[in-house]
C-alpha cells in the first residue's frame, strides 16, 4: 500500500520542490540497485522531495532508505529496437509492488502505438498507485489526461522523432502544457541548472525533476571536460597581429591571448611620407598573416601602436610629428580593414604600454595606474576607473609636456619647462656634464656604480620626474606608477630616487598606497600593448 496513494497527498509532498531521477545507463559504474539507493539517500539529504527510479529492483532498494514519494518507471526495449518507458502492465504491477507511489508511462505518439492509453485505463482500474504520463507535446498530454493520468511530465520533449530538434529545456513549453491540460504539470528533461529549475516553476510546473545533472557523474564530468577542451581550442585560435611602429623601427608579431609570441619581426620604419608608411605597415602585417597561415594559426584581429596622437574611434592619426612625415590624417584603421578583412584597432604608442601593463604586466589587477616611458621622449598612458583615458580630442596623457619649470628649457613642442626636457635621455647626459659619459646608457652605468656626477644627474632627473608625477598623482590618485623605456634599463637608482622624491612632494603620501615599479615587459612592450588592444576589442 502506497503512502501517497492520493493525488492530494502526493502533490502536497512535492509542490514547488525538486525530485531527483536516480538512474544509471546499462554498463555505467553506478548501474546497481545499491548505488541508486545511495544516490537517492544523498538526494533526500540535499533537500529532494521525491525520487524517480527505473525498475522494480532499484525502486525496492530505494524504498528501503527513502520515505519520500517515488515515481517508478520500467524501461524496456520495444520491438522497434528502442527503449520504451513502462510498456506493459506486468512491469507497472512490479513497480507498485516494489513501493512506487506513482508510475510513469510513455504516452507519446510512439508510446500510444504500443498501447499506452489502454494500459493507463487498466492501471487506473487495477493498481492502487498514481499514474503519470511522460509526453513531448500538448496533444499527447491531452490524450493521456483523457485516458486518466493524474499528472503529465515533460520528460520526452526533445526525445521523440517529432521533437528531436529541441535540445534545450524550454520553460515556454511548460507554460503551454499548463494551458493545454487541467492536471498538474511536472517539469522534467534537460534541466541542468538551479536557474532552469526555477524557470520551470515560474512557468507553472508543480515540481521539477532533475536527473543527469545530479546523478550521472560521467555526464557531469563530460560537461566540465568538454568546456575545458573548448576553452583550449578557443585559446589556440585567439592570436592577433600586433605592430608597434615608431619613428625609427617597426616591431611586429603574432601574439597569443596569453601574451606569447608565435612570430616576431623588426624592420626599419621608412621615410618618404604617408604612402610609404602605409605600404610598409601593410607589408609588415602581410608577413605576420602569412606566417600565421603557414603555422595553422588564425589571427582574429590587428592591433597597431603608432607614434603620434590617434583618434581611437576612427583609427585615424589626429596628429603626428615630423618623426613620421605625412602621417597626420591617415585613415589607418579603415585602410587596413579593407586590405586584410580583420577588425583593426589603432592606438598611440605610449597609450598601448598601459594596455600592455593592464593585460600582461604589473597592473593586471589594477584599475588606476599610470605608465610613463622614459627614452628619447617622455610619454605616458593613464588608466582611471579601469579604462584608458584618451580625452575628448585624443590628446590626453601628454605627460612629457606637463610644465614643471615655468620659463625653463625649450621643449620640442615649442613651449618651455616641459617634463620631457628634464627627464629624457638627452637631459640625463646633459645634466651629467662629463665628456666621458656620452650616452644615457653610460650615465646609467656610472650612476649605479656610484659616479658622483652621474648620481647627481640621475637625482635631478628623478626630481623632475617626481614633479611631473606629483601633478598626475594629485589629479588621478593612481595605485601604481609603471616606468619603462631606455632610462629604466639596468637602473636600480632611478625608481628608488623617484619614490623618495614622491614621499617628500606628494600631498598625503603616507595615507596613499602608490607603488613605483619598472615594467618587466621590456623591449616588446609596445607590440604586447598593440596585442592587448586587439585582444580586448576584437569581440
Ligand atoms: Zn613640451
């Protein structure tokens, strides 16, 4: 005698709750009544209100450990060579005897061809259990209700010839089923997440049955394993072409999503104006694209770092100095997209260093930081609130031209007293004033070895840099300053002197947390930045 022989008591036990289908396919390591009983016990422990199980053996075994309602089914091979749910009366009788409170029967069109509706009528007359119908369409549900089932279950949706194309759980079908019949609807079939279970109840199901997502370890493992394989495959294909075109050299390469170079080249940047520069850029990209094709890599986008100020939206050069003659006004993005058919992103070469640090470097976890590059010129890129500052006219981040010595030295920009005139390579050599030290590299070596004149020049450079940084820090309150460029190579002294000067000069220094770091991305920082730009924007 079943505990839940009335529909009312059955519904009271399961309403708004989860039932767990505990079944193992033949040959599965868990294909054993004892194993299914343990799954069922665990399901109840986790809050399930009922169990669905296959075969009198499993049902009997589960009944010994579970007091909650059990929906029994009897899966058998039918004469068409396919499995059918509870295809004969004797199977239903055995389930009832084993302790099933309800018995499910395949009432789809195929099930009906095997006499499902007649079987429902006989079960109503001869068995003291509830009878529920596994169906795939509203019509099948209506026929089953007409024959006398107590509930309908969406179990077969997507598993019959007529519905085979439906591979996802669809709450709209539950709502439609709910309107088509006047018996309770239980949602079952391809419900793989708590969110889908909630959606089923929202759509009007009285309860939800989940099987595979809870009780099939092999399937669940496969979901994870396959996601990881897909991720790996996607990572293998997400390479970009990245180019850093400076006034002297052009560096380029194929770069992976994690910043590895699959290919790299360096070529001198030609003079001769816009046509020559654009032709050079296209030839450089073509070499990368050809290499990618030979290596079986797919380049998904192109990133370009270029000297000059860039309108990021249009990818055109807002202004370039005579380092790149004729470059001002060039429509870089559109001409490269027309040539290669790949999404192309163009950015100022100092700005891309900030992208590089954000994606691959010291600032990976940070939303507010400033990159300053110290070489022939002084440039920078500022991130605020997680985004690069570009400005209204693409002229933001002109850190080299912050005025630190009003009325001071003339600058390349035509003004005077700019940071660049006090903190670039030429300034460092000039301030050393030692004819024996002719290059910034020599000064750095001497200063780090304790040469007094070189040390003093480095100190003056650090003071100037600090004066520029004070203004940036007061404006943006960054978490980190990342230094890069020739003046930071093999130079322990400069970052230390800078930090000491900042501690003296910055308001509320003790209450801030500002780190000074030297970039570890090195020589290819610009190419990595162009790659980061392309990777961030391609999707
Ligand atoms: Zn200037």
